[in-house]
C-alpha cells in the first residue's frame, strides 16, 4: 500500500531528519520563512500561552504554536498580576485556534463576555494581539507593517533623550517647580517657578529641540488653565494629558484657550474611547498605548479615525521591547504618524539582538519577521519577580489624597 503524500510541513521535517535540506530555499522561495517550517497556507494552531511578570512591573505574554513559531506581546504594567492572570484565562479560548485569524480573535476576546472592555481586559487583549501579529508576520516571513499595507515611510522619528550622537532632537518634561503640581489652584509663586524652569530649559536646548510638557493628568483643571497660558511664550511642542483623561469636556474647553496642541491617549482604550476625544476636539494629537488601547489591531483603527480629523498619532510607550517593537510596526504603516515615545530605548538586556539603531533622530524600519525582535527568554526569566506597585500619593500639607 503506498504511503500517503506528505504536506509541506511534514516534508520539511522529514528532510530535516534526513539532513537533506539542500535546495529547499529554491523550492519554497517566498512561502518559506526563517522562523519555522511552515508557509502561510499551512495549518497552524496555538498550543500554549504563558505570562511573565517582571520585577519592574512589565508584563509579557508568550504564545506558542505547533509549528514551532512563538509570538510575544506586552500588557499594561499597572495591575501587572491581574493582567497576567487574566491572559491565562483567555488561553482557555485561544489554545487550539489558528493564530492567523488575528482580528477574529480580537473580536472574540473583546465580545466574549457580558461585561466588556475596561483597562485590565483591554490590556490583556492588547498583549495577546501583539503576540498573534508577531506569529502571523513570522508565518508570512515579513514584518507586521507589510501585512498592514506596507510601509508609509522610510524611517521613524523618535523622542526621548536629546543627543548629538543619535540625533534625537525631541523630549518631554513635567511642569515642576520646587515640587510637583497638585493643588487645586496653585499660587503665583509656583506658576512662576514652573515657567522659569521651562524658560531655562528652552534657552539651553534652543529652538531646534522640540520640548513637550506632560501634565500626567495630575494637574487640577484650574491650575492647568493657569499653566498652559503662562508657558505659551516659550512654545512647548505640545501639552500632554493636561487633566484626567475621562474629563473630556474640560479638556475640550482648555484646548480652546491655547494655541499649543493638546495631546492625550495613554489611559484611553479602544476606538470607542477615542471617539469622544475626536468628536469634541479635545486634543490635536492622539497617544494610544499599544499595551493598553487594544494592540496593533486597534491602534491601526484609531489612527484611521484620527486621520479623518486630520490629526496625527504619537504612540505612548513607557515599557519594554515588545511595546516599542509593536509601536514601530504601527508607526511604519499609518500615514498620520507624528513621533514615537521612547523610540531611542534599546532594552538590549532582554533582546537577543538589538533593534536598528537610532540615527539622525530616526530609527530605521525593522526588517525581521513579525514584531522584528527576538526575546532572550533566559534573561527575561531572570527578571521575573514581585512587581513594583504604584503607591497612593498624599498632599504633604494636609494629608489629602492627590492624583498620580
């Protein structure tokens, strides 16, 4: 009785065992990838989902498949343990599924419960979405941005540490005087301190450096109103999260009182959260976080919504290598990209090899398949531990609770 025909994966595995790989590159050309012995038309399924909580509170998710391809993603660093545990629950749905159906799984996870959304659940979805895109890119042998329509630019502008070596010429600071701003209405002395410090910074850096001011949502609206007008003469690049993100009407009112662009988005999730921001003209720069707002799938849609209002995207990123790599894939594929936060961070301690270096203030597009990075799992596991937690902040004058 003749043997049944071998499919591509079985053939390659048989060839591997026989040591007869000579000529396979020519045989499979565009379909074969360096990630595993599988082409885009072969069957593949998820076999395992793992999470890792690091001591610095970064949360990673790893998805394994029966083809030997693995995908990595990151989740919200706040509530790290809850995110890790929630992702494991999603594993009950995802294991056995075809990982290439990325958008289908996004919808299934988002709509798979009576109570939808929320910061933790959306963060879980975000990390899993990144990992699935990582797998899909590896299956097709291309960076994710090529699956999202191809690159819209040749390189990605970044901000972080201003440096003549890297050419980075954009940065962000907080509106601090001798202390942080937390009073409902700060007095003239404090406002003058903030202005003088920013004025001195502007003079040191010169007009060739873009300097944004991040209020972190911790500045109360009356104080924010004072500061945005007092700082205007020194031309901040933009004001970020000038009030709490859910205070959209107040944000929109403040936006009308200044010619400096307002930015927001790091604590807003999904297309539904950003809709109100756009409709009420509450900000001119959107900053969705790929680890919080819904992953690569959702950032691409949020960018499309923003483009309809002629507004740019500047992805938020305070986290690790998957967060940066996933953000770069989005930046490479959307037309209305502005700049990448912490795009100059290498996170080399967790990578088997570094990302393309920053030159002239830009990072070249990743060329490796998937997210374009390879996690050094031994180094990552060595950092697993009890996560750092946010602690409640208090007004030192009267002991009342104040915002982060």
